[in-house]
């Protein structure tokens, strides 16, 4: 989660939900993802979020599992009335580095430069998520969502 203004993003919070190899397999991991993400959304109260559109990998099984996890994420955000915007990997890389074909290391360097050394301590997944947040913060869609969020009352969260 980042804040600040597009020209000067600020680190607020970040982390990775580790699902591990829960007994019972994929259904239990998806439930854990749903539960932990719902708790975070409830605590942090975001008004909008950004997700990276899926990259079509080589392994169909991994792609299918990623699609299921992504569905859980989108459902949790929609259930909390959080507006979601999607960005392609190339759009994120271009927004952060100026090059839509940047390497993961180039993205990590720029995210660290923008958000500080704590961004370097995380995994590639964390760096990728922060890059999506930086991309979103600089987008016109983000500005529209922030204005709309200030204009409308938030609905109370369901228990």
C-alpha cells in the first residue's frame, strides 16, 4: 500500500500472504487467501486497488491456479466495495522504469529508488506488487477513483 502524491509516492504498508502447502490442497489455500486478504482490507480500508493482468506462462496448471487465486482477490475487493483497475505487465514496467520490457532487477531498483530501502528487502512478488501500486498512483484512473471515493459515502462493512 502506498500513499503520497504521484510524483512522490510513500510507503505505507506491504507484505506477502504466504499460503504454503495447506493440508487439503488448493481449496484450503484459496480459503486462507480469502480470509487473510479480507482481514487486511477491513483493517486498511483502501478505496481503490490495482492488479496486474495475468501473464500467460508456460505451465497451464500454474496459470489455472493463478487465475483461481486472482478470482479470490477480485471477489474480496469487490465485496469490500473497493474499485479495481488492471494493468498489463508492460504498462507497469513502462510506468516504473520508462521501458515496457524492463527486467525484474530494473523494476526493483526503481521501486527501491521511489519508495526507499524497505522495498528492496522483500521478495520479487512484493516488488511486483509495489510496482503495480506505483503505476496506479501515477495513472489518471487513480485520480478519478480518489475523487469519486471522496464524493461518495463509504458503505458500512458487512460483519
